[in-house]
């Protein structure tokens, strides 16, 4: 028997379009001899559908799509497709289900097991869809070609509780063990596991262990593509009953992985290699996430404010790779404080990337704002450290670049990084504007590392060397440097990454530097709540796993 894993890139909510994609891909797999095709979790409606599930007609439309698929593929291969279906356990709720489509009909064979009760619970879940679905207490078996195949839907192995694989019901039963005890030759794992650094290796280790421990074949199909902040890396997997890897799908690209179970170790193709370094994974995730965000929002173009600094250089490079140089416009917005070097560095970057640029000096607008604001500012005493006109510069730039995006029917790609976002080192409605914060989940040191990898990958100095070597600066006043307001990034970033661990364990007195970083991190939450979506790269992104109160005040009693 040949099983095809359909590693597909679906559009959330586009049931009609996703239906066509799945049918077309299943027919291709059938032409290659596949008897059974398997999609990722929720492939029919798209991952993380949220309140689409509550929209009038949406759930019914998914059922209609299953009817159409069954009719279209009645003479084709069987398909296990991820889709929302009515719950049989809780009236008015849905199940996140695996549906077997074959011989002109369809039936539900498995329902995803959730740790928390769906929308009737206020408990937080590692899966944002859990609130919309029932608990899903059924894990089914499909018999085909003499094989008994257990079907499970679950999140990835990187979650803190190892997801489905360690789940126990209140009765103490383990759904995985129940499947194994019922007698299965293989497990089909339908997943939508988002990318984060190190997650693929963790998943592979766990799934290999499950296959070997229970002596079953393991077929794990994963989603690929960008969906809002999350990027899905694909890399679907097949293991034999000894835990040996037979096949691995492409990374960050659609793929059809066909494995002939009758051939033992006879994977149809050699496993795709893992990335040589984490910077390569970051780059591919950023490119895919940016491309899909822009295009799934219905536009083609991106606009980037390029300052001659490292952040905008990397974002512009990602945008060109994702959208094509013809669809990226670089905007230079010099002030009287901008150095000649920054302008020449930005121009050189744009020339290397082959993008169109426009230069809009903001000096005259700064003067006009100062004149217009004077009657109001005179009402208030100017205090040391006043940053009013530094922020005015950023807001002028934000207004100009968003206005260009309106005319071009384009999206502004924000250039802020995680280090700046953590410390509140940005101006609301200024340099924080944009539709997508491309590098918003990369620290400054990670941004530099990916930039160096990119130049090495291209075998050329695409990002000029001067951008790497000069001191980071927003150039909001003469001689200003980031280090005037922040710890050096080589000191800041390790502290920040430690503070953002899921369970921070502190012992002994805090260092002054650590206390400073933690205090700024908490105080800047109000800014982060108003910043654009960022592409999640880490296990603890802002807005994803991390949140603190906006109106809180972190204070502890003295010992």
C-alpha cells in the first residue's frame, strides 16, 4: 500500500479554495499510485480558524465541501482530511476531526483530544483552537490494504506537556495506549505544528520513540505556510517500526511524500536534509511567513523604510526574497540628524537588491510640526530627557510610509526587532507602524547572525559590510546611539532570553542589569499590545506565549 502525505499550504477560511487544492493534490498522488492520502489537521478550513467557526454557514459549508470531495474522488484514492464537524458529545459544539473520504462517501474516524474543555472553559490552552471544539475523546482505526491504521490529531511535541502522547483521561486511560492495545500496524499523525527553533528535532525524537516503543509505522503529516504570526515548516515524517527515519518532507515548501509500505524501508525519496544551522531555518521561516502574509492578505507589494541600519537591511532582503525585487519599494526618510554614511549604506543595499527607492527628507516637516505644536507645548514645562521631537520624527516617518502604502496598495513591513520591543525602545504610531513585524521575534544579535548567514549564502556582500560594523543608532539626535538607552545588545539579549523562559527560576539576589531589563520589559507591555503582528520564531514570542498586565505595577515587599 502506498500512503501519500499531502504537505499543503492552505488559506484559513477559504474552504472553497482549499477544497480545490486538496482534490487536485490527491489526484496527483493517486496518479502516482497512492491508495491513501493524508492532509494536516484542519486542512479543509485552514489552521486556527478562530471565530470563522462561529460565522453563519461556515460549519455547514465545511460539510458541503466534504460531500463535494467525496463525489469528486469517488474513483480516486481514499483521503484522510482534517476538518471541523458537528460534535456528537456536546450540542452546539464542533469536533476537530479526521474524516475518511472514500468511495463517494465520508465518515469521521477520529476527533482531536484537547486537554481543556473548549469554549466553556476559561482555562488557558496551548492550542488556541481548543475553545471552539469539544474534548474529542475518540481516536479511530482505519482498515485498508490489510493494515490497521490508528488515526490521531494532536499538536506538536514541543509543548510543555508533550501533548497527546502523554494525555490521560480522567479515568486514567491513555488514548495512545488504547489504540496500540486495540492492535494497529501504523499510526497516522495529522498535525499543524508551527515552527520554532529546535522544534523539528524535538518532534522527530519523540515520534521515532513512539514508533519504536510500540513497534508501529509512524506517518506524521504537518502543515506548511504562513498564517498570521505562525509559520508552519512542513517537514512531514515517516518512521519504520524500529524508529528509523524513512522519509522527511521539504522544509517551508509544499510537498507530497509518498511511501510504499510494502517495500519495508523503501521510501519513495531520500529524506530531505535538516538545515545546516539555525540561521538558515530563521531565514526560510521569515521568507515564507512574509510571502504568505502579504499574499493571503490579497496584495503583492511591500514597502520598507530603509535607514542604513541592520534591521531594515534584513527586512528588505527578506522582502525581496519573498515578493520579488519588483514588488518591494525602499523608502529613505533622512532627517537633519541622519549621517551621510547611513544614506549611502541604504542606497548601496537597495542597489544590491535591485529595488526601487524614493527619498523623502523630513527636515521641512519637522520644522512645520515644531511651529504647529508650539502653542500646545508651551502649556507644559519641558523637563530633562524630553523626547517629544525625537518621537515627532518617528511619527512623521510613519505617516509618510503608510501614506505611500495606501497609494501603492501595499503593506508596510515593520523593521523592529525583539530586543527593542522588549525594552519599549520604539515610538508608538512611528517606527512601530506596519502590517507585519517581520523580525519582531528575533533579538538584535539574532538579526545580525541571520544577516551574516544571508551574505554567506548568497556568496556576496548584499548587505554592505558597513552596516554590520557601525554602532546601532536610530539617529534621532546628533551622535545618538542605541547604547545610550539600552545595555549593549551582547549583554541585553542573553538576559532577555533568560527572562522569557516559560518558567523563570530565580535564586539569590538579582543583578542590577537583570532588574533593569525586567522592569523595562514589564513597563513596555502597553507598547507591544499596539504593535503589528510579528512572525513567531521562538517558543516565547510576545503576544503568543508572553503577556503581562498593561496597567499593572510590579512591586515586591522588601525582605
